[in-house]
C-alpha cells in the first residue's frame, strides 16, 4: 500500500491506558528486581517516551543508557536486518540491566539487542516491551514484562513513528488509509 495516502486512525491505547499500564509494569518490575541500582537501557528512538515514563514510575535509583536499533527504514515491514549502534549503553559489566523496547514484532531487534548486551557480561538482564505482537514472531524470544499484547496492525504515536513522523502523538493510534 502507498503509505503517502495513510494517516493516524483510531486510538488503540489512550493516554490514560498508557499511564495506567506503565504504572502496573513499574510495580511488576520493582517486585521482580530487588532494590538497588538498575541500569536502564532504552532502545532508540521508539522506546524513548515509554522509557522515560517507566523510569519515572519505577521511582528508584537508576542509571540510563541508550542503544539505537533500526530495521524498518521508512517502511512498515521489518527489513529483517537489524542495525545496532551501541556506543551509548553506559557501563554494563557486572550490572543489573533492564532493556526497554517499544514493540516486539518479528523479535529480531530484541534478540540482537539482548545478544549485544549479554556479550558485555552484565550481572543480569531483564527485558520490558510496551507492546507485543505475538502473531508476527520469527525468532523465539519474549520479553520478561509486556505492557499490551496487540493485533497485527501498524501503530504510531507515543514515540512510535512512520518515517520519523507522528512520534509526538500523546496516544497510540493505528496507521491506516
Ligand atoms: P522486530 O525486530 O521485532 O521485527 O521489530 C521491532 C521494531 O520494529 C520495534 O522496535 C519498532 O521500532 C518497530 N515496529 C514494530 N512494529 C511497529 C509498529 O506497529 N509501529 C511502529 N512505528 N514501529 C514498529
Ligand atoms: Mg524499536
């Protein structure tokens, strides 16, 4: 389909849905990972909004790093090839790491992010994805914590883009003709 004729459509997750679920995830994560420092690695750019809101909701001591993953280019289908830039992850060795991802689709992005982080010998690695699309999985990987399980529709807003547009939308919408 020609994506020029498409636009943000119906609200899939409202601002209130997002805030409530983020608070719930923070409680789950705090219960599962005991007190002390947590090194939170946000995958850019899609998980920026969720990552910052989650850190606020966690309300505990954190340090923050970033990893930049891209597999989509300007399209709506994963190219299958994940490109990672990992120079801003911060110190990982012997630390407890929480990887924050926006969406798990085929699973390739999370898999390569986890492999890259693990190769630097952290004390532990946990993963949280705001949205899971289990129908499209191509590699066997799941996040430890999942916000919402979604249908196979392309989503924009709350950090999620189409060709870099729509990240600023306060809620998550479908992207449709
Ligand atoms: P995977 O490697 O699991 O196929 O793809 C994961 C990445 O693709 C996510 O981190 C996200 O950046 C992007 N992605 C997957 N589904 C969507 C979607 O519905 N909307 C947007 N904007 N990005 C998506
Ligand atoms: Mg992403």
